[in-house]
C-alpha cells in the first residue's frame, strides 16, 4: 500500500511542481511589463496562484489515479506502458501551452485561451506580431520544456511504477486509493464553499500583471473552452452600421447647463450599499423597511428605477461599470473582458479617490467577483467571509449583515481613512434561504429585508455622530429584485425588475424625488456627472438628470429584453422571436433591438 500511496502523491505534486516552475519563469521573463517586480511579488504570485495549480494538477492526476487502483490487479508492465503514453502526451501539451502562453502574452495582454482557435482561422494575422526568431525560439523552448518534464517523469514516477509489487492487502489498498481519488474533487472544485474554482480566485493585487502571472494558463485554457462563444455574431437584428447609428441617437447626451446639483460637494466620501434582492415594493414599505423609507424622505429617491438583470454577478457589473446585463452570459466570468470595462472606482481613482474597499460577508470568489473588483475596479482592499471569525460565519452564504455593517463602521472609525474614500458594501442576508434572526413577518423574505433594514438604520445613526457624516454620500441600490415576492410574477414582468435607488447622507443638498426612468447602468454617468468627472467611457450609461437626454429603463430577462419609459414599453422574447408585450410607439421595438445588438457586439469586441 505504501508504494502506491507514495506514487499517488508523487504524481499530484509533480504536476504542481511543474506549474510552479512554469509560473516563476513566466513572471521573471515578463518582469519588465510590471517594472517594479520584487522577490516578494514572485512569492505572492506563486502563493495566490496555487489554487489553480492544485486544481489542474488534480484534473491531471485523476486518470493516473484510476489506473493506479487497477494496478492492484494488473501487471506493472501494462501499467507502465499506459503511464508512458499518458505522461508523454500531457507533459508535451503542458509544455506547448506554457511556452505559447509566454510568447503571446506581451502581444495579447492576456493568457492563451480558447479564443486563439478563432484567431487561427487567419493564421497570417495571428502570427504577424512574432518574428522568425521568436517562433524558432518558441519551438526550441517547447522541446526543451517537454524533454525536461518527461525526464523528471522517468526518474520520479516511472521508476516507482517499475518497482510496484502486489500489495499484501489488496482490498484495503484499493479502497484507500479510491478514497484518495475521490478526494481530488476538493482541489478540482476549490473546496466545499458555494463558489467553484474559477480564474478570478487568484486575483489579489491592483497591479494587473501580478494577477495575470498568478493564473495557471493550462487551467485558463480549459476554463475558457466552457465559457467561450462568438458573442459578436449573436442577435444581429440590423446591419451593423444601422445598429450603431440607432444606438448613438438613443444614447446621445447633449451638453446642458441645467443639470440639477444634488450634492454639496464635488468630492464626497461615498459608501455604495448594494442590497441583495431588494425590490422597490419592499424598500418603499414603511413597515418592512422603515429605515430606508426614512432615508428616502431625507435624501434623494429614484422612483422609476430598474435592475438590468436578475442575477448578482450581472447587477454588480451594471452598477459599477455602467454596462447592461446580457441575459445569456455574465461578463464577470471573463476576467479578460471585464478588465477592459470602465468602472466608477477606477475613474474616481484618477481624480483622487485612492481609498477603495469592497466588503462582503460571503465568498468573494463566487462567480469571479474578486477578479472583477480587484482587476476591473482597482480595489485591492477586499474584505470577505474569511476575514470574519468562524463564530460569525453563521449562515450558508457566510457572515450575516449585522457583522458586515459592524466591520465597515469599525474600519471607518478606528482606522485612519484617507479622504475622499469609496467603499462598496454588498449585503447577503436577504438572499435565499433568508436565514436571519428575525421573525417579525410570516414571509421569510420579508423578515430578511427587515433584518437588513434594521442594520442599515443602526449603521446610519452611528455614522451621523461622526465628523465624516457631513461629507459622506450614501447610495443604496439593489443588485436585482426577486421573483418569488410578490408571487405570480413572470420573468419578464417589469415589476420583477423595479428596484430602489436612494442617495442619502450629509453630502446631499435637499430631499428630492427623481421620477425620470433609468436603470442600474445609468448610475455611473449620473454619479460621475454630479462629481464633475468625465464619463464618456461609459457608453451604455446616461445621466438621468440631463434634461436634454433620453430617459428610459432597459433590462434583460432569461433570453429576452425590455425597454420602457414614461409612455412606451416593449418586451421582446428571443426564444419566441417576437414581441410579448407592447404599449405606445412601435418605434421602441427597433430602438430596443439596436441596444441589445450593440450589447453583444461590444461584448464580442472586448
């Protein structure tokens, strides 16, 4: 049994070793891209990238492990021949991917992934950036890499296979090896938390090169095969030029000197609260959410505001990047694409907002959130479930919002805060299964909303007593609404997407009601306009307060979309390829389709 246990772990950690050496080489070869690389940075890359190395190593160990179980009954000569073929094949593939990744990274700025096969349709253009010497060097490097890896296999693994003997306890050996093989599921999945292994799990720095260096290119390629698609070819309702012309007219934002000023200062501290599953209906109920209702009366409330989608990952990008949600895919799952998106925080960082944080009581790696907030938003200070003591991780999703709000308040008041700051807080207690210590209502969802509202009230009242209150803007916005309350809503119903947006705090001028139509992607342009910051990069976002611009809300459901304003509404279902609801002008259908087409064209171009 000992022989086979040693061989099992030798196989797994040999793959890990190969990836660590490969990652070190990648980091050192491209060190000049970052310009400030230190030895500590290299170790940080190796450490933070380890989860992906362990995951792909577990994938590669699975088949040899099954063969190792069979070795209890099969002659070692047969096992050795199978291993020879397997390891020579996969070690060569690893070498090819690793070297190609090192070669193409300076040209592409991202890791070798499945998109290369789309580029290979035009090989001349694909290899146009590489010189003959670079191509020759790449081939030589691949041969050397593969040869060294195969040599290591011969001395570290094949030698053990040749020395295998029949175990004394055949049954026990087979059972133990089976359990170890099953245990590979843990590194493959990335543990037992709600999030599965993804590329974004290794993001740890606001220096993008370090995040890229931490990514395992073999895992990245495998991951991209399951996530890739030719988005730009989808939903082509019009000729591209016509779609672009329609879109430009719809989103045209003429200059206006009549935009109302909602804030007392151009550089307030900002705390953005993204409320899990809050619908407008519950947020506007003074019994269920008395504190939010109070803040709405004191501050600025947007009464015709909509979520762009139905999921948190999509809602976060809509809010932070002013980017509408695609119903069939979440761009957050594509770090290479999200890195190219504009974000509120990165834009504000350019004008002095250097104190950026993201707070979440759950797993920040879920749905690639970490890669988005660190990579796209430029937020290096991320607080998530692992930063709370085990005694406070009381629910399936992580730490209840009471402890989350307490942590935010404590950080603000006990740690010196460079101002102006921008803090993003994502709640979770109003997520199913609505596990909260409140039973005020018979409906679990209402209890959870009430619980979150209580903690909002407690946080705000404490913050009022601090010196920073007068220069702080609090923004409350939902990530999406919820279909299960009230019951009977269809996926496409407008009520399913109506959410609250409230601006409050000492930085607000006066209480105001904004009845103009808008959606999550409009927060970026509206907020940046109030801060007198250019927002031209946010081409899908419009200033809701600009009297010269169009006012409408736009949202996507499972495989359809809707556009609505104060007069007209259209809802189009892509599966049925027809309108399922329309009021007012028939021209709205054309405009809605143009926006939807441009969404996919833009996604495909990133």
